[in-house]
């Protein structure tokens, strides 16, 4: 069994190294305009992700008030408002330009991530406040 673990570890390490080398070569071969576009998009996504991660924590007082209502509808609406606002912010960061199916897929996956995070975080905060 140890033999398989060491072989698996070496194979995974080799695949990761190969991926890093391929990404480095691709980055080096890329024209400056494409490289700048990727950097801008990455910065926008990380900014949005930061907002998604922080929003429930800075609005804990709202979550507490909704939790005291003891209403699943109110909790669901709060999570829906957070998620819709975050999805609209993500689309706005890219100037409402979603040219292809890949862009739409990333927007939908981002919205689903935000919804799951909001649900889990708001539930956690509500339990701690009550």
C-alpha cells in the first residue's frame, strides 16, 4: 500500500509540475493585450470574491434581526437578496458583457457559489447570535 501511495504522490507531483510549466510557457508566449485582459479579469473576480466573503459578516446585525423573526421565508429572502445583488455586481464588473456560453457559465457558477456561501454563513451567524 505504501508503494502505491508513493507512486501516486510522484504521479500527482509530476502532473502539477507539468501544468505549472505549461501555464508558464503559455503566459510567456501570450501577447501583452491578452495577458492584460486576463489580469484585469482576475482582479475583478478576486474583488467580487472578497465582497461575497465579507458581506454576511459585516451585515451580521441584519442577519440577527431576520433570525429573531423565526421565519424561513424571511431567511430565504435575505439569502436571495444577497445572492442576486452579488450576481448583479459580478455582471456589472464585466460591464454587463457576457458574449458567450463560457461567460454565462462562469456567472451562473459564481452565483451558485455565492448562494451556497451565503446560506451556510448566514445560518452559522444566525445560530451564534440567537
